C-alpha cells in the first residue's frame, strides 16, 4: 500500500484497520513471559487466554485492552496475529 503525503494518525489508523479485524471476536493468548521467568506479579502466566471483541488494535506505546484486561504497553507488532509488550508476547486468534 502506497501512502501519498504525510503519514499522520488518521492514515496509521487506516492501515491498522486493514491489518487487524476491528470489531471481531478474538481469543488473546499469552505465548511467552519474556521477563518474569514464570513468576508474573499478576499471575498472568504463559498460556493464559482471554476472549472478547477487539475494539482498538494493538498500538505501539499503548496498552492493549480486551474488556477489563490490559497488557503492558505494546513494543512491537510482529504481524496481524502476534505482538510483543514490555514483558510478554501475545497471539490474536479471530473467532
């Protein structure tokens, strides 16, 4: 996809909407604990899953929210199914 002109928040949101399926039911799975070595302070261990509707896509620098659950801030978007946070790696499955 080629962008003409400046890249701004609106064009970034447009790209994300084409990449992530906003408004779709998903299952979020914690693939790995990249920092706490299995001793997460909130007891969110590797393999943890949560289902809900994705309202906002993972966005670098912001927490990813799924109902009343949130991750630490997103640091890297790997692809439309995986992203990394400050402490973990997560997988999105569309239901």
